[in-house]
C-alpha cells in the first residue's frame, strides 16, 4: 500500500523535516528571483505621453542607444528622426529603390521595411559607420575615384550594399556585381561607374568573403 503523505513519515522524511526543507526551497527560489531582478534591470517606465511605446535597444555603429518607440516605427525613421543619422535616405519608402539600405548583423536590410523593434539588440551599421575615423572605407574611396554618383541621393545605400556584396563574395565579375547590386536603383543611371567602383573596391578588399 502507498504511504500516506499526511502521515508522520513519508519516504523517510518526517512531516517536520519535509515542511522545513520545502520552506528552504521556496526561500531560495525567492532569493534567486530577487537577484535576477536586480541583475536584469527593467527598462524605465514610459513618461507621460509615451504610453504604448516600447524600450528598444539599438546598437548602431558601435554605440548603444535605447529609445522609446511605438511598435510601428520603422528602423529608417528611428535612425533619421530620433538619432539624426540622416545618411540613410528615404527614397520610395516601399522597399524598391534601396536608398535606405543598412547592415543588420552584417546583412543588407531595407530599413524602410524593417521595424525598429525587430532590430532590438542587433548590430546595425549605417553609412556613417563604415569609415574608421578619417579613413574612408575602400568602397567609399572607390566611389570617389570612379565617380560612382551624380546627384548622390542613392549613394549611401549603394555604398553600404556594395560593401556587403563584396564581403558576401558576389563581386567576382561585372555581371555578378550588376545582379547582386540590382536592388539599389540610381535615377541618374550612373551604373557603369558604380560597377567600376565595386570592382575596384573588391580588389582592394581581396574580392572575397572577409
């Protein structure tokens, strides 16, 4: 017959020992949760007028920014309107021109179609973050030397996309460059110069994944 857990002895434990050990387990659990709460501090509560916003942590160009944003805010609008990183351009706002291209965890992303909350905690690189201080990125240097822009509006997206294209190993031939850069439109039709610039930068960067 099974032992009665309400009896004086259950599985070798007296009722007093069982209750004492159970109480210690509960106390340890409460202490653990308390310590975790202290370690992982909750984001600040929304201020008046910020109801319905979320705390979004964006790691941009090596810096970390925490913003309170509505869930519908795009990464593009957060960059331009909240962080004054206006190098990323708003072109079509429908994901067809590529002017808003940024890197998220090293991958090309159309920031006008990406919600800022979806980039929470990820590494974001904009055109402002490609150069190292006063030293231009090889793609930036190549665009200058090859005259890879005219009006310049699409240029930030072109450069960011080209840097990723080269790292992905998709810049071995002119045809490959045109294919993998086809998501970035140039209204001035400077495509031959853009291809020249990507080819030159690929040589400077080793031309393969890096």
